[in-house]
C-alpha cells in the first residue's frame, strides 16, 4: 500500500526553504549576535497569502529573543543546523487563536509523530506553552511600515 505524500511547497519568497525538513533559524540577541537553531517548518500552500510556520515553547531562548527582535534569517539545513543554502531574511510573528491552531495542525500533518503527538505531550507535561510563529517577508526599506 502506498501512501500519497502531501506536498507543501511555497512558491515565491520562501520557496528555497519550503521543502526543507529542517531550517536554520537565526535569531538575534540584544547585542546583535546571531544564534542559529534548527527547527521544523511547514508551508501553507492553501492560503491566499504565502505562509511558512514553525513552533517553539514560551521559555525557549529563541522565543525570548523573538519577543524583542522579530527579524530572523532562515536557510535550509541539516537536523544539526548546518546550512544547506543561502540565508533569507524574514520577520517572525507570534500567532494566537485560530491562526495558531491552523499552524499547529499543518505542522502535525507534516510531522505526525513528532509534532502531532510527542512535542505537544512533552510541552504539556513540562507546563510549557507551545507557540507557533509565522515567517513573513521583511518590509522593504522605505515602504512606510513600522518595524
């Protein structure tokens, strides 16, 4: 019996990382030094707006860094975080409510055992709050949007 693999490939800005199983997410400390971390991602190809999601927990170092600096760099990587491509600048936005639930469901569908069962169970057991983030294309310089 063959199982049809669901593809989740984004076209456009995040195409280089949308098929990767892992990405190297580089967040920034207050002093500007980058901290790379490998994370799973999933691309939402069914929405009108291109969207790529990842998750972490509320007490993780990357979540703390994202609270003060949403600017990140992403690149396809190995499971240990060795980059396999050029980094892409992005903005990480914390999701809540229905958007967060949708991102969690997409991650669980791409990684059913890890993100569907193990990670949510472990986070609940530890008393952590699982947070989903959406990666967005950074605003162009001089486009009038606040950062």
